C-alpha cells in the first residue's frame, strides 16, 4: 500500500473496487487489525484504533465478513450465528438480534439446524453476513462477497447487502465486481497497485469512461 486515504461516512455504502492484487483485501485486513500498519492512522468514531487488537476493534463496533466466507462447516446455522456474538454478554439482546437476523434472512431460519457445510454458496454468504451482524457492528466490512458465486446468486447477495443497509448499517464493500458494487455504493474509490486513482459517487463512476474501459467492459 502506498499511502491511501479514504472516508466511510456513517449510514453510507462505500465501495473500494479494483483488479485482483490491487490491495483491496490488504486494506480491510489493516483496518481490522489482522495486518500490522507500519505508518499512518485508522480513525473510527473519532478514535485512533491503529495498533489495537482485532478483539478490541470488534468491541468498538467494526466487523469484517472475510473473503471466502469462512463459516464453520460442521456447526449448525444457529451455532455459526451465535459465534458472531462471542464478545457480547447481553443474552436478552443477543436473542433479539438472532431473531432479527433470521427475519432478515428467512432461508437461514428455515435451515437453522443444518450444518453450515450443507448450504449453497449463496446461503453460506448470507450466513457469514448474519454472523457478522450478531456482533451488532456500527460498520460492516465485506470482502469480495460475490466471489465464486454463480451470476444468479451474485444478484441475490447484492440484494442482501442493500437490505442490510436499509436496516441502518454503514457498509464498506470490497469488490472485483465493479458493476454490482457501483450500483450499490453511495460513494466509491478505485484502487490500483496500492493507490487510489479515482473516487466519486457510485453513479458518477458508473458513467466514467476510464472506469467503463478498465472495469465494466466498456
């Protein structure tokens, strides 16, 4: 990374797009404490969280849905969801949030006793998002949520993201699927080889000739 700087405003969907290897996942891993930051600062809710442990960062209200979903295949859907609340001790509120997640994703409720590994790719992505929501985050970060999914499931996952946003969540979305990401995003940044080379409203970047040529097949 080469000194990137960007903002995620409360209540917005912000997308970070770019080709494979541009540094998108590295950026997310640095923000949530999984990769050491050598210089610069990460400010969240007016607090400098640079150098804090991932547990501390999650407690502060930030959660990552990792690339590849990383659900626990031998645990049930409900057990996977409950792991998202492992840093919480407010059992009554956890129960309410579990019901909320099951309302958001009725398919998960239908499969609550199934092992995570028996779900389809799209269902596993919903489970990964639901698990993250169980930590009750102020900022939800999604790393390549459409990766490896069939086209019909990609559209379904983007609908899920929109639904979560409508429930009041701030979202930072990392995606190679530039078209889907820009259609969702209030604001977006284009990352190339560790640098931000372009930024603007999602709608503006959809109509940008450089973005069309490089990322939208225009």
